[in-house]
């Protein structure tokens, strides 16, 4: 596969990835790509960012325990306040 591919941005800002590139990386319609802005250039990666994956994992673990992020944050605030009153 070529190291450099020219792409054109459509009127609505859409970029079409060539079929050979989609096949090489196993990309399908609806797949989400990560764009990293490096200042004077950017990288489009077929991998999800580690932060996104970790956030999904935390959300899944909380959901399995019947908890929510809001509930966890409320508990953390309550714990923090209890430390302040014990001093």
C-alpha cells in the first residue's frame, strides 16, 4: 500500500477512505476512527483512544453493579466531606 494517499474533502466535510485502505485495516461502515491533532499535522487511527476504551470499561463495570457515574461521584464527595469533619 502507498505511504501517501491524496484525499479530497467533500462540500459537507466528508473524506472517503479508499477501498484498499478500508480492507487493509478491516474498516466497516459505522466504525469510529480517532483523529489526533499534532498542531501542523494530524493522524487518523483505526484504534480507539485508550481513554475512550477505559471510560467504556468503567461505565460497563458500574452498570453491572447497578451503579452510575453520578452516584459514584456523589459517594466520593460524601467521603471527602467526612474526612474534613474528622480532623
